[in-house]
C-alpha cells in the first residue's frame, strides 16, 4: 500500500523529536539563562547581552553559556564539546 512506503523526504527525528527535546530542556533553565540562550541564538553579542541583563562583564555571560552547554550535554547525553572545552 502507498502508506507503507517510507517517505525519505521527512526526517521525523529532526523535525519533531529534536524540537520537543529542546523545549523540555529550555523548561529546565532559569528565565535568565533562557534569555541568554535566546539572545545568543539571535547573534546578540556577549557584551550586549551583559548590558541588557545587568551583568558587569561579558565574561559572566560566557561562563553562563558554558554552564548551559554542559547542562544540555547532561540532559541530552550528547557530547557537543563543552565537556572537553572544545566549545567556549
């Protein structure tokens, strides 16, 4: 039957499951960390994020992003490079 043929044009994992996992992870973050992550994903500079969120320096934002990355690695079980300091 037609519905028995796999549709290779749709990747269910990346289009359905990954956004659900990311949403669940975001729910575990503080409001500040969600804002930092959202702003950074929108290419806002570390300096601008620090300024807008009331941090004294951009290095504090840098450290928070690293903590968020480590938390995501733990949450997802994926090694993205934060553990080995390959990223940030």
